[in-house]
C-alpha cells in the first residue's frame, strides 16, 4: 500500500492550564518540566523520532515561552561555549524556521477548533496530532509505533489504552471492531460517555494520525460535550467513509493534565536516570 507520508504534526497548546494555577499564571503548562525537560519537548522529540518534519503549534495569549524554547538562545549558548559547557543538552530545542510554525487559537472553542486553526498549513496532507499533557513514554515512541501501523494500513489512526470502566466518562472512548495484534478496527467514537453507555474501556490517549478530510468536517462541526467543538465528534462522522484503526500503545501513559499524573511522571522518569535514581529512592523512603 502506498500512502502519503506523515510530515506535519499539530500541537494544540492554547489551553490556560487552570488546574495548575498559580504555577501556570505566567508559564504555559506545556513548559512544566518532567525532571529537566518541559512536557512540550518530549512531544516534539517523539515527533522527530517518528520522522515528522514540521511542527505546528496552535497557541494562545501568553504562550510565547514555547516559541522562545524552540528558538536559538544566543546569549546562553555563547556563555556555555565560552565556559566549555556541553551544548548537546540543548539538542532538539533549536527548530529551524522551516521546521516550525505558530498559529493562534483566539477563542477557547475546543480541541476540534484548535486543530482546524492549522488548516492552511496542513493543506491536503495527512498529519499527526499530539496532546502534550498526555505524556506517552516507551522504549519506542508512541507516534513511531503509529506511523509504522499507518504505513501498513493507511487511513486514520488513534492511540488507545485500556483503563478501568469506572473512569471512562472522562475520556473519548472507541467502539471496537475486529482486532489484529496491536491494531483494532474503530466502529465508532463517543466523547465522555456515561459509564453505562460506554462501548468499551479503550480510551483515546492523545495521539492521532488524521487524513486532511477532517478539516472539512470540522468546518461545519457544531459544539458538543462541554459546549466545545470536539475532535472526537468530527472523527465519528468520518467513520464508515474512511478507514479508522486504533493502535494500542506499547508503553506507559501519564496524565500530566492532573497533578497526581504529573508527579508520577516525574518520579517514574527520575527512577530511570542513573544520576538520580539512588537519591530519589532514598528520600522516598522517608515518606512511605
């Protein structure tokens, strides 16, 4: 099967991060660090690993720090170089102008609307979507696993994870069809269903590969759950007309939109670091 390559990725980063106030009053939540790298950096690194060439950030007011992070920092780099400091620690933070673009979501109208704001840059190409506060961590990145499946199946793909049925009402949930290895046919999608109405306990986990047709669907999409334009609703309309599959991610997911998930991610990654694991293990013993 010949499919168009996934060259572009959209990062919806316009949210206000109210669950982390006051820390996010002046700092975007996407810039909060997991150990020593901001959340958005992990998402961009995952995209680069998957072969994606252009990063499209859908931002809002007060998000200029994200743009600064992926720009050159002449004074910092000059000072580090003059002191014989290792500049490789900044690898991945310097995106060239042709490799990144920034557009504004001027009103908080939902994830679907944020994706639609990138329509002119996406054009007529398939593209990836990353929700940075869904921190996906594995030996092979989630998007690389999805791109491998896309090259085989084409169409649209979602990353999914299995959770306890009691928690499904906080997520988008798939109605599963036939399964083959890590791939599951998607017959339908429901955004934040009541527990008794949920078609499965497989939740959409913050990574997507979508055909450009979704932009035309979003153009006329009405507000759904929470009074927002939901990406899940737009994708649901496309099922039956285009191939949709879910990829079960081989790795761990941390919900860094919640304080507990954010703290867990810091702890988990610190425990993987040779320079930190022993110290972390010792101080955790004091509290348990």
